[in-house]
C-alpha cells in the first residue's frame, strides 16, 4: 500500500512538473547556444504524461536570417531538419534525464515568420495509460 510520502498531491505534482519544465527549457536553450552559436529569445516547455513539447522563439542565426531574406526558406528548413536529426541523441538524453520515461519518438519543425521552432518528444506511456 502506498503511503502519503510516495504519492504527491495534485499541487505537489504540478510543482514538480513546473520544475522539470523549467530545467528542460534552460537546458535546451543552453544546447542551442552551444551548437547553433545562438539560442532562442523565448522558450516554453509543456510536459504531460506521454509527451514534452518545447516551443522556441527567435533562434535563427545570422546565416539563416540572410538565407530567409534571400528567399531561400527551403535551405533553412533543410539545414534545420538535418541538424535536429544530428542533435536527436543529445535532446533525448536531456528529456530522459528530467522525465525518466524513455523518448520513443522525436519530431521537430520550423516556422519562419514568425521565427518559431517546435520540438516534440513522445515518451513511453505510463503503465495502464489509455485504459478506462
């Protein structure tokens, strides 16, 4: 039988999730700064039982902005997609360190005007998830 110490209240659970979301946002910004040379100006992380969604705003590099102004959106999209695939293991490690369940899928997309990047991590669902 579970005790009060092992089952967080809804408020405690939300507080813990808030801490996790904050750490994920901070860590993803640090990775972007380290590997892109520039981080986003705004980041928000959403975390539910089986997914983590990170929205990053304002993170295009000078090269990417130059390409966009020259009408080469396709080049920016392709470069971002390729780079996100290379970063997949680092991102998954970051998410798993904070959420514990393993990442089973990763999807990334870029929107150019306004400058928004979305990183979606699908987590292994908890046992009994989706059962009535």
